[in-house]
């Protein structure tokens, strides 16, 4: 026996049918997974890993047969090497062709119509699968997942977690772990190792019958335990005896021998087929052969008779990928390249898409092939919305094929910079642009390249370089459209500087130039810059004006309009606006961030935390964690309001790591402030005050929009540290902000509150409370009421202090700010000389069980237990399905369940218990 193959178990299980020899243990585990999902235990993933020929597909087909026998709806798709540019092709190949299909053609047309929105598409696809699995378990298989197109890979990385509670079994085969899954259902990995000697002997008896000669055993040992190689060898031995070369040469030589017996036309046909891929259409092969499909019947019949091809009714397939590789390997490299190039040309000539031709171009195009350059560029544009990384790769390859001095090099290079920037590959985009600029292009091209590099530099947060380059380009530009775009880029850069008046002037000039030039992109950039400038200056009304106009031109900026409304304290309009966005937002993570900002302003801390978790998850799904620092700072501040210092520390660790990885001034400010709050909570007031001062190192505290709601807390930190100058500076900033926003209650109330703290003026604090009572934010009102009550209590007026403290306590308790509620309760007890009202949760919230669920999570749990889908639950609660997904994942974790069936049992038990106790 080969030492590389497994030893036999002490008591071998009964061998299964031929074709599954040696895979009994793996099959048993798959059978158990099928039964588990069928029995309502939630979703599961099985990953079958192994080299070609190890039996992955056979085992997958057996698992699907078991699933069908247990009543599953089955989807069986296959990823193909030359089809990895077609968006969603790997998944759709199975979803549309089951019996019955999981998706109808109408469903798929609906998805295809929104193919430019990855998150929406996957959410809609998950919803359709969730609906199909409501009464029937579903098995979704993808064979050869290593070749899956990027959109299918994205869907496979997101949907198992999204469908965690649904009875969906995911069956994936691949040559190595694709690492597609995140926090989804349990994953069973089944590495298919070489067959044992016993299994090989059984396989030999299946083919040869009777006892197996020793020579055959020796030859089989050379197959390395690979089932396909062993079966091919045995077929050869059955036909011609045991004498011959050793494997793996035996396979290639065996295939070559079979090919030698074929007619020349059949041989040519097979070679064409091997270039087209494992599966190919007769029409494509005929086009490449230069013959009508009707004239190829004899060739097809002969290839099938030679056990090389199989006809599935729609396409011709090589019987195994190793067979296709053996035919392909027998082609000289130059012949392969020529055939791939011809295949691309034929496909285009036949009216096929660039996405179908480009895989052949990637294997054949040489520098100077301008047709390939054009097709690569078209394919990059076609897939950029849903597969930005692939689009960037195609655009870069197109640029590599253009001769350096060719007139089109700069146009192709410009498209490569844009594609790389959209894919988040900012450093590579900048380097590509700099390489083009180093060729000393004409001045108009220089300006154009600097214009597109402006977006790259903005994302790199290299504001000095953006300023320098846009200024240099403006000195060279003559085209009015480019001038408007560059001026708008300059305004954006200046929005980060100290002279916001000059920045505003630049932005207004950019907008005027954009309107004269009639250029939409320039107008969007100018409005964006003006909105940023207004927000940074604290002019909330101007910010809202610009962002409203901006979202009219580009709905992707709707979240900015919502945030501007929140700064204006217009929560009702912000809520209506966010509802109109639905799930079709081009920036779903930013939309949920805006929702979280609104929910936090409303004092619904648990819901706000859920929104921020959802926003972070969506950013992670898309691999664009641009807002992670702000998300984690907010979550950390929420944790401290609840009294959860451990959770705050965990959030702070993430913030520190993120800032170290991607430093910028905005992240520095929010990070330092969060450090200050944590240090203050730990009693290190001097360090906390120094950290607040560091926030102002680049700009005044109120320049940082996220921190405006926390100015009063910063004043307290300064006063506790004995730094009156810092406290007065902060109060002066609040007063200036109130003057800029005379109609907005929160800035007015905050200014009065800050000044009252600095001057120990309880009458001014009473004014702050009166103002904040007219606004929509309960937590600033609770803070001012608590400070008013404490001031009155200190002055000896306990009777006047009591209503203010009671109001603060009730607001904090209702919001879930347990730590603050307990602090106020202690003051309330002093004021009334009797135990104050309790929050109802003096101990930290439980981590597990029903009591660990937030109020919103309990609502979601009851809706799901009642039979709602995630989407219908979202509609009932008037929230995003993404938010319901987040709540449901948290519910399952806290309750320790994995399926809706188990959840329904727990909800029923809790409701029964509540009825029995009168709760």
C-alpha cells in the first residue's frame, strides 16, 4: 500500500455502490446534514475539497439525490473556467434549471434589471430563496466553485449568513477552500483524500470482475488514490491488458491513443472544444471550425462513442475536466493561443457579448492587439457596477496591451484609473496615473488625468496633494468642462482646510462653471463640495440646501441629505426621506448609517446599535470599511451610556487598529475624543482633557460633525480636569455654532447648557432645558435636566430639583442608558430622601437567553416566529430588511438557536410564561 494513502479502519463500513468507493464516511456526513436541514435545524454548508478526479462531483450528485429523496428543492449549478466574467452565471446556471427551478425567468429578469446594485441583488435573491424554502427545504449546489464569477462568489459569501435560519443546504465543491463564508451557518468541510487500497481493490473488482491480479494492484498504486485516474486505468486494462506506461502519463497517452484512432475532422473538433472549455455549444464549436453545425454530426457521434464527450441536451461536455485538460495539453502553446484568439473573434462576429469573448482574449491577446483592448474596455464597463475588482483587472490588462506611444494610451489609462478607484485600489490607481503623467502628455491630457486622479487622492485622504495637483492642472486647462471639474475638486480639498470662506467661494465658482459648461459630473462635484464646506462650517441650513440639490442630481447622495436634515433637527422629514430610499440605495451602508444617526438622535440606543452593526456588516460585505471608525466610536459611546465598559473597550480596540491602518484627520479627531471619554470614565481626567485638546489640534472641536452632539460631555471633561480655559473655549464654540443656526433647537440648547456648566448658572441651565424641550432629541434634554437638578440640589432647593431629576431619569431609562439612569437615580434619592425609581435593570443585561434580547429584537423574534419572512417583518416594523437580518442574527446568537422552528418554540414558551404570570 502507498504510505500516502489512509489506513483501513478497524471495522470497515459496508462499501457503497460503484463510483462512491472509499467515500462512505463523507457520504454519511452529507446524509446527516441533509437530515438536519430537513428536520428544521437551520441552514448548513458542506464544502467538498479535492484535486481533479477525486470524486467531488460524483459525491455532490449523490448528496443531491439524497436531498431530492428527502423532499428538497434542488439547484445544481456549475462554475466554468471560461465563464467567470458573466455576472451571477455560476449561481444562475442552477437556480434557473432545477425541476422545478428555484427562480423563474421573471424572477431572474427582475434581478438582472438591478444588476448594478450588488447588495440589493443579493438581498432580493435571498428573499426569493427564503420564500421558496418556507415550506420546503432547499439544496443549492455549485460545482467547481474556484471558477465562480465574482458576483456569484459575493452572493455565496453573503447569502448563507442572510439565510441562516432558513432550511437551506449549500453544497460547494472546489480544489481548495474558497473561504466564501462569513458568520453564516455551520460549515462542514470534507477534504477528499486519496482512496484506500481496499477501495481501489473494490473499484478494480467492479470493472474487471473476480480477483484482481497483483500487477493491476501495482499499477493502481501509481494512480495515487485518484478515483478518476484509477477508473481510466482500469478501463484501459480491461481493453488492452495490464502492460503499459505508468500514470499519470497513462492518462495523457491513453487519451492521445484514443485521439489517434479518430478521424482528423473529429480530432480538430475536439481540440476546438477543449479551447472553448469543458462545456461548449455545438454552434460555437462549429463557428470556430468554420463549418455549419449540421455538418458536425459525425464528429460529435465519434467523440461520444470514444467516451470523450457527453451530450446533456443543451451543450457538449468533456466527460471529465481531466479529459479536457489532456486534449488541451496536447496542443502546442502557440496553437492554443491562436485558437483562443480566433475563438474571441468568432464569438464577437457571431454577435456574442464582450464578456464571453474576453476570457479567450486574456489567454491570447498580445501587445498591440487593439481589438482586444477595445473588447477588454467594453467588458470592464459592463461589469464595473457589480464586479469592480474584475473590471479593474480588465482595464489594467487593456492598458498593458496598448503600445506606450499609441495615441489611445491615455484614454485607456484614464479608464484604468477610474476602474481601480471604484474598486478601492487607490494606491494602484495613483501609481497608474503617475506612470502616464511621467510620459509628459499634452497639457489637455495632463489636466484630464489630474481630474480623474482627484477622486483617487480624495479617497487616499491626501488633501495637500489633491490641492497641489488640481491647482497645477487648472493652470494648464482650456476645456470648460475640465475646468469646472477641477475647480470642484479644489473646493472639496479646501473643505478640509481652515479657510472655509475661501473654500465656499471656490465651490460657488465651480458650480457656476459647471452650469455654464452643462456638465453633470462637475455640478455634482461642486454641490458635494459646497455641502461639505457648509457642514464643516456648521451652517446647517446651507448644508441642507446643497445636499438636497445634490441628491436630486444623484440619488446616491440621499444619505447626505438625510444627515443634513438630522443636523437641522428635522427628524420627521429625515425619517420620510430614508423610507423613500427603500433597499435600492446605491450606498446601502451609508443609508443605514444615516438611519442609525437618526435613531441615536431619537434616543433609541438599542435600535441605533443595531443600525450601526448593520452598516458595519454591509461595509464588510462590500470590502469598503470607510466609515468603520465613526461606527465603532458611536457604538462605544452607546456602550458607556449603558454602563458596559468592557464592550466600550472592545470598540476602542477596533478603532485603534483601524486608525493605525488608515490614518486621516477626521478619524484622528473622533478616535481621540473616544479615548478621552473612556479615560474620563476610568477616572483619568487629566489625560481625558489632554485628549480633548488633541481633537482641536487640526481644527476646532465643533468642526468635527460627529462630535457636535457630545460638546457638553467635552465641557464636563475639561471641568473635571480643572482646565477652565478649555471649557470656556468649548463653550464659545457652542455659542458661535448657535449663532450660525438660530432656528435649530439643539445648537441653541447646547450653547446654553455649555455656558451654564462653565459659569455654574442654574438659570441659564433652566433656559437650556426649555429650549431642548422644543427639540426632538431626548438625550441632550435628559443631560441638561440632570445638570439642572444637581445644581438645584446643591443650592438646597430639593423640591425644585426633583422634577428635573425625575425627567432625566425617565428619559435615560426609556432610552436604555442604564448607567446614566442609575447616576440620576442616586441624585433623585438624595432629593427625595427615599429610594428613587428603578430602571428595572440594575444588573448588566444578560448575554444569553430571552432577557438578553432588546425590545426591537423581541418584536422581530415574534414576527419571525409567526411566519413572517425577513422582508415582511421589515415592512411590518418599517425598517430595512438589512436591519431585520442583523436583529435575527443577534437573536439566534443570544438564544442559542439555529432555525425558525426553534425560535418559534422559544417565543411560544415565553408568551405562555408571560400569560401565566400576568406579564
